[in-house]
C-alpha cells in the first residue's frame, strides 16, 4: 500500500521576524546582533563587526527600515528580494562589512584576524535561507584549521604569501585551490611550499609551477603553525 503525502501537511520553513530599534548607520541586508535588552516589544540591534569578538554572534538580518532607527529584522527562514547575484547552494558567512560573504568575495573574513559565522545557504540567485550559527575564530567549522582563505598573488603571479605561518606535510598540510580545483603539491606537480625567512622560520609561501590565468580565484585551507 502506497501512502500519498498531503503537501498541506508538510512543515514549511517558518519566517521569524521582529520589530527592532536599530542604529542610523545600519542598512537593509546588514547582519545584526543584540546590543541591549528589549525595549517593550522591540529588539535592540546593531550591525556586527567580525573583527571584534564581543560583537558576535549575529542573530538576524535587517530586511526593512521605516526610519533611521525603526526597522524589521528576520531571525530565521527563507528571505527573498533583499539580495541579488547569490550562488545557489553556496554557504554564506558574515562578511567584513556585515553583509553576506562567500569564499572568494572581497569581504570574506581573513584568517587569524576575523571571526567566522555561518549565516545560511542561498537557494536561488535572490533567495536566502537564514540559519545563523555560533561564531568561531579563524575558521568556519573549527578554530584549529582555516578554510577557504583568499590568496592574493605578489607582484609575481606565481608566488603567494600567507598572513600566518602554516603547517606543511602530513594530515595538516596546506591545500591550495585554483578556480575551485585542488592543486597537487610538489615541485613536479602544481605548487610547492617554502619558508620566506629561511629554513626553520616557518612555511608561508606558495610557489606555482605554472603560469595561472589572469583574474583567477584562489583560496587555501591550512593549519596555522603556532
């Protein structure tokens, strides 16, 4: 016997909204935190700063402003018509400007400097499913390893230097990604790691064995050598 599913009985993602007192400097699409106890039936919010540990976590996104300090925030559920150009299926975190950010974006957090907080997943180019998680320092899923960190070439397009020293070799070795494709480590393969300050100073340099295409997208996963 086959039981037919009644679509009307399927639970839907619930939108959780709230009226809030925000700051005049807060804008629609900003990720915000709770800054003070509620005033009456209103939340007290302000946009987060991922460079400051006490500023996180973000709990909502500003979706409407009636005045400079009167706004509506959404805590959870599907959000539409606020964003454009999202990449479906991609995870987004709180960016350096309090906007959403995905790996490769200019506002993506910097390892060792910023805090990472997952905010949800894009379900279309203009729809986002909000599901905030707790913030962590240095990495999205662990504080021990940094994931998806942007790599910027030096004057030489084949040379990259990371902001922190990283472990090289074994299970903690670095992983370099070129336009989403993982490179093979080794001088006879795609890239090699070295120590810019000399032997024993710590690995911080990635050297390519090929000339990459201009305007390529680079990222690296690594474990800090601290």
